[in-house]
C-alpha cells in the first residue's frame, strides 16, 4: 500500500481538521486459466485493481471516509465485442454483462468512531464479510469461488468491485467490535423484478462473532425477498498444529444446505497450500480443490490451483500476482 497525503491551502486554512489522507493500493495478476467444457477451454486471464481509500478526521475524533476501486478484467465488457480477438480473451467466449469497467465502481462511504462504524452506498454486507466466509482464495483467480458458503456473495449483499458508480448498489450497514466480540448489521434494497423501474424488495442481514482460545465462531442470519438467498450461516475457524482450519454450514434457502471445510498450511518458509471441500444440495457435484501460493518477496507471488467445480468440471489456473 502507498499512502499520499494531500495538504491543500483550503485544508491548512480550515480550523479543526485533525488529519486527512488518501491511500492508493491494489494488485495486478496475469496467467492462464483452463475451464473444462467452456468454448475457449484454455486462455489468458488478467486483472488490474486500484483501490482508493480517503479519510478525514474531525476535532472530536470521528473518522469520515470513502472507498472506491478502478478495476479491469479480461472478461469485462470492452465496448465493441465484435472486434477481432476479443472473444479469445474471455473465459467463456462471451463477455460478462455485469462488468461495466468504465471507471470507478460504486463508492462506499463511512463514519467511524472507536469500534463503531456506519457505512452507506456500496456496502460490504454482513453475511459476505462475516469471519470464516472467505477463509482462503484458491489459486490465482479464486476459480469462481464455488467453495464459498454464500455463493461468493450471490446469495447475500456484497461489495461490488466493478459496478457502474452510485447506480450500481446502495445499502446501509453498522459494524461494531470490542475485544474478541464483533457484530455487523446491513440493509440493502433489491430489484427483484428486472425492468420495472422500482426497487421492490430488500435484504436484512447480520452476524455476531466471538473469538476464544484461538478459535472464532460466527453466526449469520438473513431475511431476504429472494428465496434462494442464504438464511443462516455458521462458521468455526482456528488452528490445529500446522493447519488453519475452517468449518462452515449454510442454509441457502431454496438451494438447500451447504457444508464446507477448508485447510491451509505452510510448506517451508515461502509456500502455502490450501485445500477446499464444499457440498451443496443443489450442486451437480461436490466442490473440491487444491491451491498453492509461493511467495517471491516484495509483494509478488506465483499462484495456481485446480478444482472440481459445482458442475463436475475441472478448472485450473496458474500465474503471477503482485501487490502494491
């Protein structure tokens, strides 16, 4: 992460401004990905993400801030999808219509004091950000995150890295932490009937988590107008010997129950191995996979993974990631 402090004439002249800063960070990744059964089974994959965090602190110690991302993926919309060579860049042979990638995503604004934070706009979402929901990231790309209990945010509110500005997502959330206890409550309006021009549904979700003796237990609940959303999620995570373990269960509404186990452990000083298994009632097959992350130092790494996805097809990737 790189931090840049902006001190303008107006800022210096304004009495009562305790601190203000803008932080830039993110990562780039590139490599190859293989998806069994796709129109282009093996192709190049890439992503560039620049994250901007801006904060200012009042005299009373309240921190106000915002987060935005600029992100480009090789399978996002690129304007004219009929240009020669464009289809070959997409994993599926067609571009994802949910990736606008025309600038900055929807912004998350917040106010924070001590252990209490209130966020609005492109919120994190309680279920999606509860401890144990994303215990590992498999391979270079995450391999579609089929091993995540809530469908990697598909069944709950989630922060959207490539939505089109403020029109993309809007919600409100309250987060609180004190010692080993943390809690999160969020609300988001939903458009359950596409094309009718109104927001006709909502999600209310929350979690509470507690850490004791090196283990974290988290319970999440959600009331949603989407029948296939997660209704309950429970995770337990901790370490046994050299392995970091996470056990999870989710009631995903009409999609049925999901059970997951993940493990991560170090092999030598620079290599970390991850293992994932998830069984969900409506999936065609059990999800399982293995990933390897070899640290090259300086924020760079070689990453790769292989997974049997929820359709029973083999997916794999290999490439380089650099954080900045």
